[in-house]
C-alpha cells in the first residue's frame, strides 16, 4: 500500500533521532494503518476509500508530524537538561568547596596575625590592664575569624592538661554570633604561648583563640554535589543507551558504578559508536 508508506514517511521526514528507533515507530504506525484498512475493506469499502478513512481516523498529516516532532524534541531536551544540571551541580560543588577552604585558610592566617599582635602587647606585662583589654577586644572585633579568646597567665604552670580544666583565664572575650552563623561554621581552638623574661622574674602568657572554620561544610557540599552529579549523569547515560537500543542491566550497573568512565567504555565497545551522535 504505497499511499500508506508515503504518508508514514512524510510524518517522520524531518524527525531527528536514533534511526533504528524511528524505523521501529514507522513500522508500528504502518502496521496499525494497514490493519485499519483491512477492517474497513471487510466492511465493503474500496481500498482507496479504506486508506483515506484510516489515515483520517489516525490523524491529519500536519497534526501527526507536529506530535511526533514534539515527542522527539521533548526526549532530546530532557536528556540535555539532565546532563547540563549534573555538570552544573559538579561545577558548583567544586567551586563552593574551593571558596570555603580559601576562606578558612584566610581565617587561620588572620588568627595568627592577631595572636602575634596580642602577644606582642603582652610582652613584659605583669598584668592585663583594662586599657589593654579594650585594645584586645577592639582587635578581635575587627576580624571575622575569631569568635572569642581567653588569656591565661601560666607562671609556674605545667601545661600537661587543658588549661580550661585547671585554671580560669584572667581575661575572656566572646563575640556575639547569630544562630544561623553558628550552624554554618564550626570553631576549633588554636593556642599561642609567650615565654619571656621580665626583670627579676618571668611572665608566661597563653592566648587561647577559637577560629571560624568551614572545612566540614566544604566537604559536605562537595560530597552532595558529586552525589547529585553522579546520579543525574548515570540517568543521562541510561537514557542514551535506551534510545540506542543497547540498554541492559549490565550497562545500568556500569553507569551507576563507573559513571563517565562507564559511558566511555559503552561507546568504545560499540562497533558503530562513530555513527552515533550523543543525545545531549
């Protein structure tokens, strides 16, 4: 039935996609039309009348061409967006990971500078005067790196255990931290010790500072970003394998376990991989 062949070919004429899949769909459409034609002929219609009625019932040429075109376009766009979103998550994860580590390193450096300045001011001091406390407070408030600090006079004290358990600081200062900030960063303590002579005796000062740190958050963001990328990229690979009629449980496991490497192996093991265009 030449008229049906021409009709079906015209429907898929401008459709882009996997040739094998398109051919299967064309064969299925022809089969349905031919079956409808035979049914109509059994009702007394001529072949020409039966073909015209079958095509009309199936849908107009323009309408069917539009539906098929949109279907393939939707599949192609879906694959594209899955791939693009997966790559976006991976790029954002690595970017945020690097930014947060950079901030943490800057905070540690900032803490080191402030600690050195404080120890220099404590040099040759027997007590921490109120004016000196105010200066230290101003220095700490001028930085985002240090939520708080404690200063200990450790004359004659052997630091064999944490100072917080054996003595009280002679000066302690804490900056106010909002709850949302407190959730996002963690702190760890860094101690700086000053040993020096002062006239007849020795003054030993220990400055204990808490420092903002984003390392845990950076690792978490990187892990989540890679996990989302891995899942979406695997889905994209499975979609491509399905359209190329090569999908099986083995390839699903390969994509899930090896991701990009699995996709490379998938195409390299296909004798006709050069003919394929990735359905991005």
